[in-house]
C-alpha cells in the first residue's frame, strides 16, 4: 500500500464538514467519513477546527494520545508531524486534534493555509471538522475547502442554518473570492433521518429539505442507537459493529470518491408485520 | 525546535516595540442646540431643571454645541462664559457644529473642535433629496440573480428591478427600488419600491413569504393568510393597501 502511495501523487482534496447549527452530527460524520475514506485505502487526515471545545479526539478514541495540537502547529511551537496522531485501527488515517484551552482567535488564515498546504503534499483527503456557528472558526474551516458536506437534520431550524452556510460557501470561501476557479462543491448529508416520525408528520421529508436547499444529496443517515454507542466507545461508527448508520456512511464515502450509488433509506430495525400494521393505524 | 522558538520570540518583540497603534473609533455625543443668544439666569435654570430630570443623559457624555440657530454669537467672552458654566455642571463640552467662519475661529480659541459629521434630521432630509435627484439622472440599474438566494443574504437593487431565477430562502431579503420578480418559491422577505415608488409590484411563482412590502406598506406571513400560500401571485398597492392577486 505504501509503495502505491509513493507512485502516484496525493490527491490533496480538502472537504469541510459543516452545518451552522450545533448538535446535528458534524463531528460524528467527520469521524465516520474520514475513517471510511481511510478504509478504502486513501490517505486521510481529519482536523478538528472546534478550538476550545475539542471533541473529535474523543470520538476517534485518541484523546489520551494528544500531546501537541493544531494551534501549536499554527503558532510554530510544534511541527506538523509531532501533532498528527496516527490511528491505531487504520494505518492510512491520521487525526490533527485542536486545543481545548485556547479559543477561535488562535486560528489565523495564514496559519491554517500553511498547515493545509503541508497536508496536501501528503494526504489524499483532508477532512475539516467545522465548529457550529458561522463565526471565525467555522469560516476558516470552510475557507480553503474544495468540497463541502453540509450536515442537516430534517427539521426547520437545521435546514435554515444549513441554507445560511450554503450562502457563505458560495461567497466567503477562497474559491468564491478568486472567482476564476470552480465554486465549492456542496452537498447535503441528511442525518438523524427517522422514517417513522416523518410518516407521522413530525419531521420534514427528504424532498422538502432538498427543495429548500437546492443542492445535491450525498447521503441519508438513519437515526440509530449505534451512533451514540460508537461515540461513547471512541470508535467511528463506520468501524464499529455493522449498523444501518455505518452502512449509510459507507455509501456516502463511496459517493464522495466519485462512485455513483443509489440513495437508499436505511432503517434502524425492520419492524415486524404486526408492528408495521400498528404503526400505520396509529 | 529551540531555534524556532527563539526566532518566534524575536519576531514578537519587534512587533511590540511599535510605539502606538491607530484605531478608528465611533463615539456617541449629545448636541445642545442653542435657541437664543442670551445666556441669562432663566437659561441656566432651564438647563439645571433638565439636568435634574435626566442626569444620566447628559452627565459625563461628550457634548457638542449646535450654533446653527445663533449666528450672532461670535464673541469669545460670551462663548467662553457659556462653556465655563457648562463645564461647571460636569458637562464635557468638546466641539461645536453648524458654525459660521467667525464662530469657528472663536471656538478654536477655546479649544473646541468644529464637528461636521452627524447631521440632524432636517439636514439629512435635504441630503436625501439631493441624492434622489442624482439617482434620477443615473440610468436604471436592474439586477438579475440566477442562483438561489440563501438565508441571511440581502440582495439590493438600488435603482431598478430585481429578478431572481431560483428560490429565495426563509431569512433572506430582497430589496429593490423598482419591481421584484421571483421565478421560484419566495420564502424570505421582499421589499419593492424601497425609495417610495408606490407603483412597484412583487411577482412570484410560489408565495410562502415572510414579509411583503411595497413603498413601506407591508404584510407579514401571519396577515397574508394561508389562502394565497403556495400560489403564483402579484402584489401591488391599491387604495393605500397591499393587494395580493393570484396569477392565473
């Protein structure tokens, strides 16, 4: 595998995982997507941009191995190689954790650019896990992106925030500002999808969400117990025991790498015939 | 590593050696417009009464004297007396506005700065009128947007019509001095005739708007009602009310 890497130059593609709203599953998705890409043999690094609210390292299960972080590298106190943490499960996966003690002001555009350029020399995919909100941290996470995955829950406030973020991707990114290059390729990842609640009219349908956001769908992740379980044991859901959410993330990753896979709506458990009948009548 | 650190520190030291930094600042000041040139006991009594009623408003606030209505006040002694009295009441006089040339000289002697920004309301109206005349001379400048308008975006067509091919999200705002056309779903706000053009109209393929306004007359989604929701329609002013009419 490593010899293969040396033969072809790295892809160096920067993908931001963003949403605007908090708690919709950005970090879970960033962990799952980066693990999925690494599993396919792509050399992948995932960067935590949520300075001060460090979470990614816990989801990835490497919180006890953090010595230097992203901010140390930006400020020149450590070399990039010292801060990168190699995943113990996949040898093509690296994590660049952030600082828990600093805040977003420690991020500078020049510093972020320098780190990303260095990573581009070596990695196929650079996944930027954006903080919630649309302030400095989120803007710098998206600024240098080539592609964006906008994580959205099927409910109105999440959709509106995602819409705002799509507006920023189209105006406040390097690609948007240079004007000459292609705009950031943005796609929606619908998480916490719950068909039963949609049928009851408690959640928005996929079509409603896509009609408002007007960008292509990259995947639908069903609401699943497996996600919370995986987070708590520090394993990306894609590497945990097989689950509908894990499979949905694998499909999403395949679509990110350019494969054409039909979107299917997974379910947590197949309800039995009786359950289905009751579900319909209630 | 070590040498790196040392270099870093050296760099920082040279930055902190800079003796000063220049920063823009906006401040809010209070203006006192003088009504007559006699600063007698009655004047100070009225001022003291004002201070008693609203001390927070005036005390310690930067204060400007507006001399626009007292062109005859050109004597240094008179102005100095006034300023001393005001300062004696803890009012921080620092400038003058609406001054004639001789008044500016007197003010300069007393160390008061002539302030030219911060026009009051009548002056602003005059300014707007002037600008509107210029606007009329300029050719209309219609705007065409072919991408979806996202939540939080504001699109402003200052002189002319605004056309959007695509939908307008909830939380987005369209403003035009002329008509607004939306070839898609209008979920945000549309404000046509923003400079007061009462014949401006709003057209949309599918109406789910948060707010529709023409020349300052508006309706929110609550008062638009559900019957016209999701319809193609046009909006116009008639008998000083906002009328919504389905396009068939």
